[in-house]
C-alpha cells in the first residue's frame, strides 16, 4: 500500500499534465460538466427544497450550472425555495466552481507557456513560482489557501455587523460565510429573500463585499504576483498592471455613469442621501464586472443604465479569475492596438513592454466568438419570449459573462429559454478560457510565407 500511494498520485499528475497539454478544452469541459451533473443530482433530492418536493429538473440543472459557473442567475428565489441543505449544496458548488476556474485557467496558462520559446519561458518563470504542470498539487494548494483566506477575512468583518441586525451568532455566522464565499468567487447568490437591499446605505456590510468581488475578479495570477511583490509595484508583470489599471478604470467610469443615469430615478437612487448614493453607485459600478449582487431593483433602472451594464458585463474581469466576460486584458490589448494604429506605431506597447501580435489576434478572436454567442442566444430568446431587445440582451450578456444581474426576466422564461441560458452560462465560463488556450497552442511556424498585400479597411 505504501508503494501504491505515491504511484497513484504520480499517475494522476501525469494524466492531468497530458490532458492540459493535449486537450485543454476537454479538461475544462470534463471537470465542469462532472461537477454540474453531481450538483444537479443533489438539488433534485427532496431535502434540498423547503417544501420537501423534488425540484423540477430544469430548475435544478439551471441552479447547479449557475452556482458551479459562479454566475448567480436564478429561476427560483434562492433564500425561499431551497432549504438549508440546498443552500449548503449551492455554496459548495460555488466554492468548487471558483477553485476550478482559477486552477484550470492557471493550468491552461502553464500549458501554453510550455509551447513558448526559451526566452518567453524564462520570462514566465521569473513572474510565477509555478513553471511546470507537474506542480499541480502545489498550484491547487496555493489557490485553496489564498481564496479561503480572503473568504474568511470577509466573513469575519461581516459577522459582528450581521449580529447587530438582531441576528443570533449562528445565523450571523452562516450569512457571513455565505457572503464571504459568494463575493470572492463573484457568484452573486444571496441566502435571504431580501438579499442586500436592506443594506443599501450600510458601508460596513457593502464595502467588504465590494473589495471581495474586486479582488476575486483580478485573478489568481495577479493576486499571487502582487503578494510576491507587495512593496515593489515596479516588479509586477505586464498582465497584473494591465488587469489592475483596466479594472480600476472600468470601476470608476461605471460608477460615475451609473450615478449620472440613476441620480433622479425615484425607484433606485433618488430616495438615498449623498453618502448612500455614492455607495450605491460604487456598488453598481463594481458588480457588473461579474459580482452579480444588487442593492436596488435592477429591473427599475433606466434603459441607458442597462446598456452601460451590458458593456461592463461583456468586458468582465481578469483572466484566471472567478469573473466572466471576454476579460479586461482582452479589452486592454484591443484598445492599445487602436491607440498604436492611430499613432502610426508599428508595435503595441504598454508599461515598457511590447505585446506580441499573436496576443492581439487571440483577443480579436475571443471577442468576435463571444459576440456571436450573445447574438445567437439573443435571437433565440427573442423568438421564445416575445420580450423587447433591451431586456433579453441584458439577461443574455449576464448569463454569458457569468455575472448574475437580472432585470427579472429569467424566472419567467419558458423551459426552453432556461436551457438556452444554461448552455450559455456553461459556454461563458469554459468557452473563452479554452478558446484562448487552444488558439495560443496552435501557433504554427511556416518556412514559406505568401506575398503580402494590404486590403482596404474602413
């Protein structure tokens, strides 16, 4: 038995290594598909619901997919429909899904780095302490420890405040843990029917959740890089700098524009004082990045605010994070390419580094494929529901970007519409990640190149 243990572990590492190198898409799809199937079976049990009646299959599947892909969209009221055991299952799915996203994305990044040249691999080695796919165990352990530490910190900050709201220590601890895990993993699930609406002006409750969502949306590579060089920002790698600067810019722009659009809306911000409006605006500016929480009724917001949130949700968060969307580095690379083209620069540069043309090609491909999925899904839901485009587009982008914000349409969708969003959440979580890795791994070298001819653009 002593000899078999290490041999089994070595064999498992070899299997993961081979899967990550040969078929990153199959690895990601297999892991998430298996977890969703298991969570669906658990939610179909009678003890998972308050009524004691088994949940309909489509509702169990939708909820399992939403939790595992850390989306947050719901077809039934989470705090009213699911029992305590059902909520525990959902919370476990969120935790597993968040860890799976960060771990798999990091593994795929390592798989890509193994196909790079010597110079690029040396650069990768200098920026992260995990340079071999054989170090899967260390990678997973670091992800678990780091994420759990943030979740516990958020829970400890929230615990005394929830107790002040006349909750006993057990109930306050449960809500604190739930929000700690849900916020850092950008899941957007809430354990009570009223959610965060009662705390719309409470800085003590909302600020830890805002920080948790923002840090979780940065991604494990960024978090690890910052922790390793906490006092030396100059040594942060290009990915970290692009992710942080773009994320902060989107939060500031989103918060200011949401405040401008909703300032006089009597259903959202108008009843709040200046401090409450500032906090609600900041909260609404951070959550479309994939957090999915809300303190006001999103369905009562202006159409202009919905369109703004569509753009923020589509951009999403950082790579190898629990956030969705096309990722902020994808957006940053395309914007930098536009600036370089406008200036007539030959190279795309940022923070003293030159971004390879292959990165721009992958960014364009990910963006176009993502937009295509959104377009097709929107057309399907328009045909199924007869709703207006603004409402349908919001739900579709929220599902694809694994955000979880909703205008209220999702619970009223027919079963066919629920299946569409279920598939879209799965694609949104695994699709862009595996597509980017697959395209990067298909970098071919050609000895003979065809003559160059420039077509007319624009």
